[in-house]
C-alpha cells in the first residue's frame, strides 16, 4: 500500500512539472506573438524571449500558489487583467533585452489574454 502512495506522489509531482513546462512553451509562443503585435513592447532575441517566458511562468505559478488568482487577462475578470499587466511590466526588471511601457503592458495583456484564450490546451494551471 505504501508503494502505491509513493507512485501517486511521483505522478502528482510529474504532473506539476509537466504543467509548468507546458505553460512555459505556451507562454513563449504567446509572448512572441504579443510582442510582435504590440507597439512599445520589444524582445531583442530568442534568449530574452525564453528567459522572459520562464520569468512569466514562474511569477504566474507563484501568484496561483500563494493567492489562488490566475494572472490571465481574458476570462478571469478585472483582477486577472491587472495581474497580467503587472507581470508583463515587471518582467522587464528581470530580463535584459525585454522592454515594455505601461501602455504597451495594458495592450499586451489584452492581446496575450485573447491569444491565450484561443490557444488549444488547458486554460490555466
């Protein structure tokens, strides 16, 4: 019986890691599309895109774990939209080659939310 419990814990851990990796890949794709279509939002190279997707994924994961709120702009209400704007804006302080203005963060959160909503896969972590 104890062996089954350890297998369940292992599967749960792999599920969480899989969710984080999946969210990272989706975040990188959506972030690249968002930066392309948003004036005032630039990501200089593929490494900055990858690192910013990691930062976005980690910040989103931590917000979900500590507050239970999802930082998605579309379908999560005003609080989700504000969290998405703040996360997009704050990422520039952690990633070299990523720059965004407040207005671009607002527009980017809208674009990010719409693309995230229509992207196939799990809607939220």
